[in-house]
């Protein structure tokens, strides 16, 4: 099974030049390639194959982070081609008019020089006497290339700092660089758009509530992150396909507590990111491939 992972999908535009994204043309070319060489699996076929341990070369498309790109650009193309995708939503975006920490970092990076951002961030780390330096697992960012200071920033905010501290620091950087949380209304999908997509047969799953690294949380906090997200998504869950993708997706970002919670919550499938074709039937560790592997 080839499970492909997508994030930003945008038109080619100079305004988007500093953001890592897949262009609409590239997305269409990928779909042409997948259709020609593999075909697309339906959700029912996916479930049947998995339960009966049937290997398939077909493609399943997945989209992380609940981005408005998925409604504006990906969904019309999928609808026209009669393809169903799975869209993983961090559900706090449906309740709060705030940008998630992971996307604040992207937003800040898209507007400024990474070296300047990093130096400003580190000056605040020192000024506030913040504790950081947690060893970043070697798997993080191994499947992608980054400019030196961009990588330093992502490691700092996503892994080295405590989540709440990182959130506070990125909020301060928004102010320093004269940016605003108001961008959230343009960044994320909303429930009306999800309803339209769901009616058309697109599938929604959990990406937790706040996009926190699950393995850094105690059992009770993990449970709340997962349970609350499925409660928020209750109107959009496809029968027999209650599913989750872990924030950041690497194998170190979830743990045995996560697996126990998913099992207790009757979650059907869990998707990871290891940049591999899925070749096992571990239902909470379904491999995914970065869409950037198929840029032509």
C-alpha cells in the first residue's frame, strides 16, 4: 500500500515563495502518475485489505493539519477525479481563532530571514532564562532537507522547548515581526467546508487537538488530546474508519500509552510518517510516504 502524506498545496505565486508547499500543477501531475501506475484505493477496499491482510500497490492520499489549502485546492481536484482522501484535523483550529504553534513557526519563517529569526529567538531564550536542549531524536527531519537556520528554528520550537514555553516564545515573535493570529481564518479549514467535503465522501480523522507530541505527555493528557479530538470530529467520522495520524508522525512521537488509548477508544487505524511504503498490518503504525518523493 502506498499511503501519501500532504500538507500545503498552493498555486505558484511569489507570495508563497518562502513557504514549503506543493504546487497545484505538481499535485495534478502526481495524481496522473498514481492513477497511471497504481490506481487509488477506496476506503472500504482499504479496510477490507487490511483486515484480510491483502497486499496492494494502490494509493491512499492523506492530508495533515486541517489547512484551508485542502478545501480550496485539493478537494475540487479530488472531486473532479472521483478520488477520496483522508484529512487529519487538529481540532482546536475549529474552536480557537489562533494559529497552532507548528504553523506559527512556518508563518514566521515565510516572512523573514531564518538567521534573523533564530538570533531573535535565542536572545529571548537567554533573556527569559529558558531551559532547552532536549536531545532531538535523530529521526526528526531526516527525510527532508533544510537551510541551516530553518532547521535550527524547527528543532528549537518543535522539540527542544516545552510545548507551552514554545507557544509563548512563538507568540512573542509574532509581535516582534508584526504578524498576527488573524491569519488563522485564512490558514485553516472550517466546519462548513468539512461538511461539504464529507458529504462528497471525503474522510476525516484526528490529528489530536493541539498538535502536541504525544510521547511527551502523560497518559491522562494524551487521553484528553485524543478523546477530545474525536469528540470534536464526531459528526465527520466515517463508520468503520475511526483514524488518527500522530503529530509530526515519527516513531518517537507516540508510545505504548498512545497505542493503549487508541485501542481503548476503539480507533481503527493510526498513521505514522517513516517515508516508506506500508508493508505490514500493524493497524496503529501504518507507514506514509512524503508527497515530495513524487515531484516531477
